[in-house]
């Protein structure tokens, strides 16, 4: 059994020199593979934030939210991870049951073209 006496306190100078979340994210986004995944899951993260906020505001468990929207708790848990984009049917179900609006913007960027040398 662990209690607080089992942990070493982190010195303040070490904590002060830790990178911020924004700095860590900026460094990770420099990796093209990470950036592609990050950009492809933007909708999933936005939905996750809305669901977690709704649950917190209404003091719901995942199971209670699931019953409200007609989904099982594991489906709610998957949505809240923000790793997988929900279907439009799922967005409609959540919006209808919870009164949440989802505004989706789609930006299509043309592929880059490299002409032969």
C-alpha cells in the first residue's frame, strides 16, 4: 500500500523547466506522421471535449449518458478518447438527444504536385 510518504517531492526548479503542453504538442506536430493523425482526428477530439463537458455539467456517468443517447457505455468511452472520428449518424444521435450542436467545416487542400526534373 502506497501513501504520500512513498513519493519523492519534485524540486520546484525541475517543475519550472518542464515544457508546456503547447510546446510538447508543437514539437510532436513537427513529425509528419503525427501531424497527419492529429489533423485527421480533429473532429473526434472536438466531439470528445463536448461529451466530457456535457457529462461533467450534468453529473452523468458514461453509462447514464449512454442510456440518454441510446448507446452502451463502451461506445461512450470510445467517443470520449477522441481517437476515432464518429459517424454522421452518431453525431446526429448525440445532437438530437443532448441538444448539442456540431458545426463541421471541411477544407479540401489540393495535393501537392511535383513536376519531373
